[in-house]
């Protein structure tokens, strides 16, 4: 067989890391082994997979087509491996958890430590998503469990969910921003004259979601929620932020709060998973997270409270 899962994993690593050397490091191989794998695959298929003229290893059109379908095969192979292990032992080979940026990762560390103590053999992988990205990770099979998936569950994709929490959002801006000097509540007509700072939706297949932007309002789009907060603190724009994230910046004067004509309702967050997936690791995390009021209290208090759980 000319095409192997090992070869596909090698192509995927090179594309993700941008070079043969960095891919070799990620795969825990020597660079010559990665180079040999690619050269042999190109020779067997009779096509060139990479354009090596630049500093970054770039896939050719044929290489991109191979990797696009190949990633589907890798996901199917991993799913099959998980299925076999679940049949034998009930514990998944790997559990990938997509965590919305609204949830500080530190809050999950005590749960991970508790899970590790059971010696299940299940590898854990945590990824970061924003807005619809957590739902999208389930639809695209990039994740098995989504923690803090925002808004309503998208229908028609075989997903299941349970409401987890509702977090308050506040309108925050730098004390140097022109809106800070206006009387409250701030009219939407005035807010719309100033740039809104937006965290980009990480969704790949589902429609991206944007909240709190007025029609015709200028936007500054940033890759993370943390970057959005920093930009608003720097006076680059305004917008709604989770109350717990803003609290420390009120104390040091970096941000101020303003009431608006249209306050934002608390945002709803969920746990999501694919219906029918009943691995023991997935069930364990689902039960522990939904049944832990201390975790919810810590989330509302902010990441500093994570130290109390450790």
C-alpha cells in the first residue's frame, strides 16, 4: 500500500508547523526520517507534494488535496481506535476537550488531576475555541466534549447538550476613551460612533457569531478574548466583556464600567457532546463538571480562584 496513516500524519505535521524540522520535533523523529517519508510518498504517487522554494514548506495543489482527504482518514482511524478500546475496556484512547475562552483552563486542572489518579490510560487533549468554535469542534469531530459552548446548540448535527451556566457581561472601556466622559446610560447612537473590539469566532464550518456590534459600527477583530480585553484597556475600542475578567482592571483603574441603553443579558454556556458517544472518560467529565457547584462558583469569581481548588 503506497499511502499509510504514518505518511498522512507526517504531512499534517509539516503543514501545521511550517517546516520539516519543526514537524520532526513535534513527531519526536529525526528530520531525515520526515524527509524520507515525504520523498518516498512523492515517489510512490508520482506527484510533488511540497513546494520547497520558500522558507516555509508549502503544499502543492496535489498535496493540499491529499491532506484534506487524508485528515478525514486520520480522524476515522482515531475514531476506530477509540471504538475498539471502548468495546474492550470502556475507556477512550484519547479524549479531546474543546474549552471556550470564557473558561480559565486553571479551573479544570483539579479535575484533570482527579481523573489522572484513576489511571484509566485515556490521554487528554485540551483545545481553545471562541463563540461557535466549541460547537464547531464537535461537528467537525475535532473534539469529543465542549466546555462552555456559547449560545444555543446548532440543530441537525447529532449533538447533545446541557445548560451549564449564565455569566454576566459588562460594558468596559479605558477611562481615557471619549465615551467615559458621557452621562449614563450611554445612547446606542453614541456607542455606534466608536470602534468595537471583537474576539474572532474560531468556527470553521458553522456560521461565525458576533455579539454586541451595532449596525455600521467600525470593528477591531482580535484572535482571543484576552487580546480583546487588552485592546479595550489600551483605549483602542469598547465592548462587552465577562464581568469576572474586568474586575481586576477596575481595581487598578485600567478599565471603567458604563451603563448602556441596551444592557447585555447574561450569556448562556453549555456542555456539549455528540449524541451516542458514551465512553467512560466522556461520561466522567460530563458528570463531574455538571455536578460541581464549586467549579461554577470559581468560574464566576475568575481565574484567581483556581488556586483555592488546587
